[in-house]
């Protein structure tokens, strides 16, 4: 099966293209992440692989076979030249994306790991799972589990730090809710309801606002 990633951005000139295409001879792409300063896109696949591509040159930079099960989420940690990935084998894996050295590999949850998000300032990563939990990890303390956040009653599909208040994050779940959390408490600050079906993903925009952009159907 061919998997295509399309990068869309503002044109450099009136004659330049606004998108780049990648075609992988592989199973489905489960997640993508863009490097903030380099023209790199990180993709995780159903086949347990990770790819880093240069979206300007179409060059494959790195390919990693992490596992044999789906890798549903992967993120750059650019401060350390790392990437972190979560998979269906319940493991969180951390690699140096330049040398491919394994930094850490540990069991993060008791079920599939759906989402990871990296704190923009502090040495923290949040993980979300089908075990209905969200966990906070501190990589400066050898990836110790700092906090466990409880409150959803179905799979947690995505977590995302607020760009305006980095002590706050949001989560989307198949229980049909979006919850707003504070790092200082393991219970949600508020719950946003109204969806008839599960919420698959979310995104922040503007000042202190969020936008739910995907709903589970079927």
C-alpha cells in the first residue's frame, strides 16, 4: 500500500509550489511531526517503522524499525536531538535521531499508546493511552513518571500542551469529551461535552482557545 504525506506551506515566490509529496511503499502512516528548524518530517507507520524525510529534497534521512506493531505516535525532542515514540506494545522508545542510539526504552502504559506531546520548555513528555490514562514523564530524571492523570472513561486519543499556558494541556477521548488539565493536579480542571461520538483529535488556536478538528465515526 502506498502512503503519501503532503506538506503544505506558504509559497516562497509566485512560481513556487506550496506542497511536497512523499510516497512510501508501506502500510498506513499513523502520525507525522515537523522539525521546527530543519526541513524534516517524522512519520510513524503501522508496520512499526519510523522515517525522517527532508521535504525539500525528498531525501530519506533516517529509517528505524522500532518494533513489529503499529507505532501510533512519534515526536521530535529537538533540544536533545531526540525522537520519542509510542507503540501498540505499550512501550515508549527514545532515540538520538542523528546517531540512532537508543536513549531509553520502557513500558509506559498497560494498553496501546495513542499520543505523545513534548513540553516546550520543561523536560516533560505527556503520553495518552487506551488504558484511559495520561502520564507525565521527566527525562532529566531518567524518564520517571511524575504524574498520572485520571478522568476519561474511554481511550485517550490525543494530548496537547497549550501554546499560551504551558502548565495547561488538553485531551481528546472516545468518551466524547475534551478535558482541560493543569500539571499540578491529576484531575481535570474542566470537561467540554456536546459530541455525540468520540473525539479523535484536537488543536489549539488563537488566544486561550481550542478547536476540535476530528471526530470518531463508526
